[in-house]
C-alpha cells in the first residue's frame, strides 16, 4: 500500500500512529489547558479525604473567619469550617451531579434524536416539537421549576438539570443521524436485510459519537454551573453538603467579616466550568478534521491535512 | 427456461409535495412502465443517460425504494407485496453493488465486521465459520485476508469496490445488481474490476443487472442490453444485435456517440438536438418524440409499446 | 413568504402547546398529595377540600388542563397563597424593576460587546484581541452570583461607591435609581457581553476580508471610517441574532442577580414563591417567562428573515 510520496511527507509506515496523535493533541491549546484543569479537579474529587486533615463539616467556633494561612489554606467560614476541605469535597458534589445529569440528558436525548431521524415523518415532527417545547424555557429557569416541585436530593437535582439537556442532545443526534442516513452504506445495510436498530447502532452510531462527546463535555460545564446556581439559591443539595454554590450563598451574608469565604468557592466554580468549556472546544476542533479522513488513502488529490 | 427475474410494468412515481400547504403538486415519473426479464447466468445491461430511471429500477428490485406499481417476480415469487420477514429471506438471493466506493462502506466498521455481517444477519454458520468464509471471499476478490482489521478509509477506491463486491457475494446471491460499479473509479482500474466481476460470474453462477450510462462498458459486460429513456425502455436486444441493427433513433444516437477506432465509418452519425425533458412533465405519447428525427403524427399521441422485432429484439417505436 | 409564515405559525402553536403541558404537569411532580404538601400538617379537612376544588384537582386530567390553560390565556392564575392576592397582581408589581434591569443589562452587553468585538477584529492577533477572547471565555465560565458578590465586595463595601442591595424607582429619584442599578446590570450583562464580543468579532473579521472593504481602503478612507461606517453597518444585521443569542442567558441570569442584589423583580418573586410553596405563582411566572422567551425568539426569527432578502422574497422555484 505504500507509494512514493511528495517530499516532506511522511507515509503512514514511517511514523507511529501514536506520535501523530500526541502531536495533534499538543497543538490544540484548548484541549491541553482544559484537559489539565479537568484532570486536576478529577484528582481533587477522587483523593479529597487524603488531601486534607480537616472534616469539611466540622465546626470550630474558635477559628471563625480565619485568613488563609498554613493552618487553613483557604481560611475558614462563619462556622469555622475549613474552606479548603469544603472545596475539595464540593468537587465530588459537582462531579456527581454533573455525571448523572449529563448521562440522563445524553441517554434520553440521543435515543429521541436517533428515533426521530431514522423514522422521520410524523414521529420526527412530533418528537422535535416536544423538544422545542422544552427549549422554550430559559435553562436555569426550567431547572428551578423542576426542582421547586420536588424534594431536593442528588437524584432530583440531577434529574432537574438533566432534563434541561435532553433537547440539546436530541437535536445534535438527530442532525448527525440524518447526515449519515443519506450515505449509501445505510442502503447497503438495508439491502443485506439488517434491522433498523442494528443499523442505527452499528453503522450510523459510531459516526455520531464525536458530536455527542463534544456536547457532553460542554454540557458538563453547564451542569456544574447550574448546580452551583441552584445551590446558591437554596434549591440544591441540602446542608451541610459543601456544594460550592451553597458555600457562596452562606458566605455572602458575612461579606464584611471575610471576603475570602466568598472568593474561593467562586474561583473553584469558574475554573471547573472554564476547564470543561475549553475541553469541549478542544474536542470539537480535535475530532472534526479527523472525520474528513486525514489518513484517507483513497483521496489522493488532497494534499496535507 | 424460467427466467430468474421477471419485471412487469414497473412504475415509480415520486410525489413533488413541498409541504401540507402547497398548491404545487406533481410527480416525477422516474420509472414509467418498465418490463424485462433476466435469465439465470446472464448479464442484462441497462443503459441510459443520468435521470432516465435506471438507478431507480435497480433500487426498486430490492425494494430499497418501494415501487408505485408493477410486478417483480424472482424465481416465480412476487416480491412487491412481501412482508419484511419474507423479504429478508429473499435478500439472500439478490444483492447490490453501489457506485460510490467511498460512501457504500460503513466508515467506522472494520472489514471483518463488514464482511461477516451479511451471514450474521441471516444466521448462517458459526462466528468462526463466518470469519473463514469472509477471508475466503476477500481472497477471491483479490485482496489479502490480512487486511481484515482495517477500516475502509485505509483502502484505495478500487480496493474498496472489491470489498463491496465481496460483501455483496457473502450470501451467494443469484442476482447481483451493479449500479454504475466502476464509474467512480480511475479509468485504469475499471478494467480490473470489470474482469473480476466477469470471473466471479463464471465461478459462482451469478446473474447481473449491469446499470451504466457508459455504452462501451455495457457492451463489454452484457449479454442483452436494455436502453432506457425518461423512465421507459425504448429498446431491448442482444448485444451484437443491438449494435448491428439499432432500431430506435435514440439507440442510434447513443451508438454514434461512441468513438470507435475504425477506419471506415460504420454508421451515419445521428446527432440529437435539445436536452432531456424533465421527468416531471414528460412529453406525451412517445417520450422521445420532440427530439426524434423520424417523428410521425402518431408519435405524439400514442405511447409505443415494446414490440417484438424478431430474434429477441424488442423496440418501443411506431413502425416507420 | 406566505408559506413560511404559515409554517412558522403552526410550529409556534405546537411549541406553545407542549410548553404549556410541561408547565401544567409541573405540579404533578409533587410527591404525595399536593394539597397536603401546600397547606402543611395543620390544615383542616375543609381547607384541603377547598384548595382541592380551587386547584381543580377533583376533575379529570384533561379538563384540568383545559381549564387551567383557558384561564391562563386570560391572565387568571388564581390567588397567590403567599401574598393573598391574584397572582397576576403580584406579577404586575414586579414587572417594572424586572424590565428595567433586563433592559439595562441588554444595553450594556450589546454596546460593550459590539465595541469590544469590533476592536478585537480590527486588531487581530494583538494582545487586545487575545484579551477580548479571554474575557469572553471567562464571562461564560464565571458564575453570575459570584461576580455579583465580588462586585459588592469591591465597589460597595471596600469602596462605598454603589449601594450593595436594593432598588429605587427611577420616577422617584433618578440618580439613586441609577446607582442601585449599576452593579446588578453589570453583573447580569457580563456573560452576555462575552458572547456578543466573540460573535461580533468573527462577523467583523469576515466582513473586513471582503472586497468592498479593500475598495474603501483604496479610496483612502481613514481607518475608523472604514471600520465603523462600512463594516459595522453590515455587521449590524446580525445584532438581531445577537439579541437572540443572549436572551436565554439574560432571562435565567436575572433570577440569580435579583437574589444577590435583593432586586424586587420577577426573579426574586419566583424564588420566594418556591420557598413559600406558592405553586400557582411559580407556574404563572414560569409560563409567562417561557411565553416571552418564545415570543422574543420568534421576533428575532421574523426580523432576521425580513432582513435576509432570500427568505423574504421566497426562494426561487
């Protein structure tokens, strides 16, 4: 399969796949910065108990509103609780809610989008109008409305946020499937007698992974932000859960006593959201050109990437 | 001998609706009453310009597109009304090769899955047996079986078409519809693929419906040839017969467009003016009459049916 | 064009329908008996029965929906349990401050955003450009409530320039009103400014590469003239799209900003209603907001198609 190549070009045999991959990752700043940020938070979430000696919920009234110091890296709050520990454990909450809500939105949304695209016609119109109905609400407002009518725990908060995402995943999946359905390999699969489900799953599915992954990452950022917002409003997980949003809500009543208590949770939220946003943007750029077949042997006319 | 495939009065009209609240209606008469047969082991070529409906005919035979009307009988069994389950069983006998080697293979599936899938769908053999069959077929089409783990995009166009052929043959069909199988390939590769198809036909006892706009390719591959114009077959004859004695003016025009390296001019050139009319509002009577140099008054009113001109030669043209 | 309008209208009706079903169903989410939940333990049987009838819970589901929807269209959402007056009245009281804040934020984000985006586009690759991009990325990531708190910390507590909370009507004291309005409006507008800046920047970059700009240079026009008069004018068509972009952010963000700054708008009202278990009020606000959202989006679509001659004149064929 090797042929003589224009000078300066490396054929697939000369350089390993992984080297090329690594180079592409490095070139994508969004991916790198976002990835590092996200990894840091993942690390914090997993190893929280080992990174601090304080119990995040332990009150110590002798050390209220402490400034950041060697004892308390980020100071303490109005109950004397160590802020750094609370931030660490708060990472877990953000991730838990984030993962569950994104999964809910993704699984349901992807199914709806695929069904709408594959069966088309009336089902498509019906499902998409329902999705539009959901999209008619500003996102945070919908989450608030849903949570308002339910008791608040990890499950309900995640569901409330997850529902907000369903139409977005549905739309993305639907477009991706529609594009693929026009390709001949779908007809070929039908000609063999393959069932609709299997076609969706095996043939079309893999081509839809990229846009869904990009959306999932971006949506995760939004989930973290929304969870913080809900907690801030008092609609998130109940105390004493150290949700970052709740920490901010509690801290703002004591602004004159300590500005630090309001500072760190906000930084945490911002960095986490920023990290996922960058990661999502990075994925989008990274996955896109690859799909047009950079290593495609057939399209010999196209020079370079 | 009972024909393998028998098509009677096949029609496919596509509605032109643009939405529930439009005034404009109309239909694209893609296939407008087409009839032909294919015998076991033979190749029927279907030739015509783009838009004449030949591709639609191919799709209708496999019910990838549902016919509007007409009968399609495969080995005596009527296809058009079959349920999905029954149709699935029949699919083992009829397969298709598409024009685009890049689009007809699933981009994210490895070769081994692509080739074992047909048998898997129909529950043929055990997984190891399927793999063996796939490897054997891959070699049959001229590719090494060590490529099994690769993805389609790692192959060239010609190789991909071989893979597509292999896939189509995994179930040992009796009839293979080849829809412009080499039109998207480099000219130098075409001969290879066509010869492969001929060889496989002999080895596996296949029948082909060879669809193409290229008359020289059709001549090379086919035993009999049907010429289509605007959704209708205007002439149907054996290969040699069609070339020696074209009866329909359209066929004559097509033939004279082929440049042949011959010294003495074999036939008078017949050059057509105008363009192919739109299949939405085809001309009345004989579709070809506006461009026909031998037009008679009847031609505008009455649609000519395929009539027997002797020796298996059929033509849809009023006697001149 | 007529076909387009008809299509859009049908679409609109479908969306409104499904949206209203969602709002209506919200109350069904309450675990257990909604009446008991609302009234609490101490309620007598009489009170429960009365509320049940009032909420129409003793009738079949479809009837409930139709009644609710019918009343909603006329603006009758029943009485607010919390405030003991018609829901619509509570809402009307809060409209003024809400609109004021929304409008101010819109103004800030649009003007600042367009300005920043234009400058960034005109000075591509410089630190200013990078700065603007960074700023917009931060704007999307930084939570509004945190920004608000930080602003209060800095500009109300440390440097007592602005009041930290509260509201003053502009008809009673305009200056005070502006003082109270500043921090909330900046907070609410921050995220949107970033999005607008980014969008304007890419639009401007695209415009600046067009031929007619090169012609303007060749004519010898000064730099500001070229940028602001020519390119900007064409980019302004997309202002409409911009507004559409940030609508959702503004409407959602308002709830949070009003909490931070104790701004007496609908956002604060809905939170009070949620905690007060005043579900009719919650539903009414959610419905209203959604309707406004849909309406504004529709306006954006229509004016967009109006401005885009291809759609207005109907595509050929």
